């Protein structure tokens, strides 16, 4: 029987890049973001999800890419143990680019999202899902991941 509680925190770093000397720009309001999943895992095979709204202020169409500072940062980890980690980025401004289903953490890093609108404010929702393997009980603790969302235009 699995008796440990596994807690989660996914840090989301966001970056808005300037484009030369023009006035166009983008700003993530309220950054940096921290997402804590509200339900703790207490059983083998159980999953937990959480989401956070990311307000983006912009005055031109832009792209959002996903990256990490160090390889493996996209996976929820604690004391050398990992959980199966999935992501979704959604929002009306993403039009056809929004994730319809959960994306593996490694596939999420390859996504580039497009926002065709000129704002002035769009809200995207980042969702994270962690799953404990069906055949093992990871140690209790706070599992962390850290991703970077970069806006370019």
C-alpha cells in the first residue's frame, strides 16, 4: 500500500523578447509563475493535475516556444525520482495551435504556438499532469519541474 503523499510544484519562467527598436512587444503579466497541484498523490498509478492562467499583453502577432534551462527540467523530479509528466497549453488566442490532449514532457519542448491576434491581452492556460507509475511508489516529497515559455515575433 502506498502511504506517502507526493506534492508538486511546477515553476514556469516566461520571457518576452524585444524586437529591435520598434514599439511592438509582449509582456507576461505577473511573472514568474508557480503552479502547485491541489491534489496530492497517495496511491500507485494515481494522477494529479493543475493549471495556471498566463496573461500575455502584446500588440502584434507572436509565437511562443517552450524550452528548459537544463535537460530534464521539464520532468517533475524529487530526490532523483521522476514522475511521468504531461503538459497542455490552451487558450482562445492559440486558435488551431492549442493542445487538444496531454502532451508528453519531451514532446512539449518541441511545440511552437502561434497567436495571430494583436491583443492587447490574451490569457493562455498552462496545465500540468503528473502520474505515478503503476508498479512503483516514489518517495514522498515536493516534485519540481521548470519550463521556460519565450515570446517572439
